[in-house]
C-alpha cells in the first residue's frame, strides 16, 4: 500500500493499468483483506497513477503504508468465470500472473 487518507470520503485507489489487466472497473465493489492486521473491509475502486494502492476514508484506519492487501471482486453468474490472480512486488508491479488457463 502506498498511502492512506482518512479525510477522503471513501474508496480504494489502484494503479489504472493494474485495474485494466485484471478486469476491474471504475466504481466496482471490492473486498479488501489486510494480510498484516487481519482487518477486512469493503469499498469501491477507482483508477490512479502507476504503482498506486491507496486506502481512503474510514477504511484508511484499517491499513497503513507498507501493508500487504488482498483485493477481491465478485460477481453472480451462471457463466464460467476465470479468476484473475496476480502477485505484486513492493512497487505494486506485477511479479507473477497466477491466472489459470481456460478449460477446454
């Protein structure tokens, strides 16, 4: 995580290129799990600059700079979903793409 801002009205700011790569959309509802503290919260996501992962609003009290976060989005569907799973490095760059290949 690169910053937290409790004064903002709420949300999660993520690197826009990362959002595109994993298929997250502006305003999409996400669950966020803090690996360090075990805290969990839900919010919406919006695109930010390169390498940015920022927690805003009340959720900023649940994470601090340097914490590792798991960010998950979900949908209800009868169609097959291929989860997009990436591991990020210290500068929030994609280190490894763990996205499974489609069946078939």
